[in-house]
């Protein structure tokens, strides 16, 4: 449930499909020609080797991850991914405070977000809350309501700390301190 | 220039601004397939002139978050509060031309309770764009009162009002700041304003503010700078 996707839970990816949800996206230029930003297609599935919480999972409580996390379920509480990347999937519904090194939003978030390096809000995402971040990218079509505070410090400009490689699929560092309900 | 006691509309300075042409594309239309339109804005220029040299201000932007506005304002060292008020109206009251629901007191109270409800926060400036035009008359005064509450004394607001007297559908835009005096208008369809705003109506709307300054333009958008 916390680990690599199961074959029956996700659709198989065709060869060559971009899998990294956190590839840098160029900021939308002011003189853009269309509302469809010419950026790489956002991944709708978690990449390999990333801890994943699927769309059928409902969590009430606190999530702490010590590696990159793909979160596509429902969460009420807090989500902390210090020194790593958090990707909020297209089916996600978060009513939670978020803190991570980097945040990519594809789904719905209601809560404050602190992304030390950057936050990337994709088209069709909906974020209501205050953002504190070192940098922000927001695609046309994304809905955002809240404040944006750019952290202008050396702390935010530090290069990303690379996560340690996963040791075993079962030895997940994701900790959820509360009961988890899984819809069938 | 502003004087603190002046509350009449002023056109002398505005005429000089109108002489510096408004660039509008001949292809501007209301469907989303059109490319963004470049538009020089004297009101925007005046707005940023008032906050020039200051940092760490809190600014409010009603056009919805955009990369252009975020980059421009935060690069000046300011914090930005962003909301797409027109989209918020649609969420709250259900789609464009939703003035019937806006007249419902229950919906009005719910809308006011959920929006611009800052307990202690105040702003140093606000970019209202044309959002106020799409509030039904009963909803407009409490919204303006709310703006007065959340704007610091001496803060400036930029608002736009269409000049057509007939309340027919007008093009609506995402207002993107290209630079300190230029906007890029990205089309977002058309919408019927709730009412027509004459100069007198705008003055009356902001009668509890310090002063109101109008900028004549060559297109159908009247620019207004309001000082709290």
C-alpha cells in the first residue's frame, strides 16, 4: 500500500512516457501565446522508486516521509516531507498543512504549504491556502487562492539534498501515525 | 497629482495619459482562442508609482494567480495575496450571469463570510481589475466596505470599469502585468456587468475613501485609482 504501485492499481505506462513528476518546468512567460503552456505533460502516476499513497487511501492524521512521496489519496492533517519532494496527485484531496523541500500540485489542497525550494502548481490543480516558498511556478488554468511569500534566504537556495536510494520495497520510511482506511 | 481634499473626478492629467496611445490588438475578441492583447495602462503605472521604493508590502490581486503577476510583484520584494474573484463568484453563486443568486441574502452572507475575511490582515495596495463590475448591487456596498476595512490608510487600489452604458456582455480578461505600465489581457470569455458605472456612480461607490482619480482611455475600460 505504501510502496511501489501494484499492477492492478495503476494503468501500465507506455515506454518513453515521462515518469518524473518533478522535472523542471519553465515558468509561463508573460507573453504566452496560449493558455495551454508548452510544458512537459504532468505525470498522472507515481514514478518508480517513490513512496506512493494511492487514490483510494484516506488518512486522518500526520504523514511524515523521509523520501520522495507521491500522494494521491485523501488526507486530513499534516504532511511533512522534509528535504524531499512531495507530489500531490490529480485525484488527491488534501485538507492539510504541507511542508516539503519541493511540492508539485496536480490535485486539490486546502491548507498552507511551505516548500523550501519551490512549488509547482499545475493546470487543473486547486490550492487554497498560504504559500511560503523559495520559488513558484503556476500554470494557466490552475486555481489558487491565498498569499504567496517568497523566501529570499540562503536556506532556500541550497541545492536539493538527494534522497538515499531505496533499500527494499518493504522497508518504507513513510510513517503514518493514524489509522488508514482503504476504500474498496 | 492627488490632493487629500480632492474628491471630484479629474480629467486634466488623464488627457495627457490618453495621448500616449493604448495599444490594442485588432484581433481582440471574447473567445479564448485569441492571443493576449497588449494594453498600456496609466492606472497601473500610477499604482506602482505610489509604491515605488518600498519593500515588503502586502498587495492584493483579484485577477487570480498568474506567473506574470507573481513574478512581477514578488521581484519587487512584496508579498502577494491572490484570488480570482470572478471564479470565486462563479463557485459561490453558480456560473456567469448569476445575479439572481447574488440577490439572495443567505448566499450573500455566506459569500462575505468566506471571502476577503481577513481577521487582522491589511493590505498596502490592491489590484481589483474589473471584478467589482460583476457584483450585484446589493453585494457591492458590503464588498467595498470590506475593502475599506482591509486596506491600510493611504493604500491605493486600481479598479477598471467598462464605459458602455448598455449592460450587455463585455469581454473579460485575465489581467497579466507585463511591466510597470503595460498589461497583457488574456481572454476569458464574456460576461454581462451587473450594472453600468458612470463616473458619478464610481465616486459614490468609493465615497468613504479618501479620493478617486480617473484615467481616460481610448478603449472601453475606464481606469480608476482609489486612495484609502
